[in-house]
C-alpha cells in the first residue's frame, strides 16, 4: 500500500486566501491555482483585474510543478537550453513560464501552486512565498 499525503481543500483555501490578501493589498489582478500532488485542481482564485488567459495559465503552471516535482520555470529553462519542446513529456498541458511551485511538506510534494497575471518574476516570487508558508502546515 502506498501512503501519500496531499493538500486538502481547507489548506488550499487558506493558501489562496493568503495570496489574495497580498494581491488585494497592492490592487493587483492575478489568478491563483492550487492543485493536488497529481496536478488536479483543488482551489482557484481570480481577482478583479486578472487577465482572462491567466486563469488557464495559472492552472497549467501548478499542474506542471506538481507533475514534475519542480518549478515550472525550471522545466522551461531546461527545454530552452536543451532545445526540446515541452510536448516531449507527453503532457500537452505543461508550460515553461515561471510561477508554478511545488508545495512540499516533510520532503514530500503534496501539491503545487500556480500564479499568473503579474510579470513573470512577480508570479514566481509570490508563488515561492506561498509555497514557503505551506511547509509549516499539516498535510491531509
């Protein structure tokens, strides 16, 4: 039997809420997606002013980070440096933009967060901050 830990809805909602507070404090529009360890959506937020394409991009960033167990930007960097398309992984939903970050508790990926709608570096910074807060929580 395999014993896995995954982020649950309550934790995902808290994480999205913390990011929402930071976005709203600065009056920024973005999408925030939290997925489980398999990359399946658990929670989604779209703040006012979020560019509509950012909704699906945030989900794709989180999906990529969860499935590959690394930041979405790292996968994109590798693809660019080694000159291979992300579709070589067999997942059409992968993206190589920054802003997808695994959520790790006790060295185990329990999910991932994806943020889109800000400049890429800001997406990455906010997603990393959010991921850092989850390590202090308990996975379901």
